[in-house]
């Protein structure tokens, strides 16, 4: 499985990459914002997007909406990882078609559980 991590913070990308590696996911690609993530998605086969919410250029919600409105990408699962715990944001992400949601800080077990949920329900 090929996973794209989208986060403007390099340390967070590294943390997620290490968690994914420990969970057995070694094919991981990184992007630092929604714009570069979309370019990667349009060029490569990605099986799961793990995206931060707050990023420059294009935030996670805008990225999610772009993925859902693109015929070739619309079925790509998206896991939103964010410090945004406001109920309104969660509702907005769900309306936009997010597959699951993780609030920072998180544990590897939470990431594993959310990924498992996404792929058991698809």
C-alpha cells in the first residue's frame, strides 16, 4: 500500500512515517502542502492520504475537496490528522467526504485503528 503524508511540518511527517513503518507500511511519499500533494496524486498511484488540516498554500480541507471533485482521485481514502478538535471542523470534514479523523496528539495504535477502519469499510 502506498501512503501519502501531507503536512507542512517536517517533524510531523517524520513521526507519521516512523509510525507507519512500525505498522508495516514502508511505501510512503511526503508532501508539505495540499498543492504538492495534488501533483503527486495526479502522477502516482496513492492508496491512502494522511493529511494535516492547517497548511500554507492549500489546507487539508481544500485538498480533501479537490480530491473528491477529481474523477480520477475521488475514491482515494483520506485520513485527516489535525490539532483542530472543534466539532464544526469535524462536521465540515465529514461533509467534504473525509474517511476518518485523528486529533493530535495521537498514538501509533490510534493511527493503526483508523487505517484499519478505513479499509474495512471500503
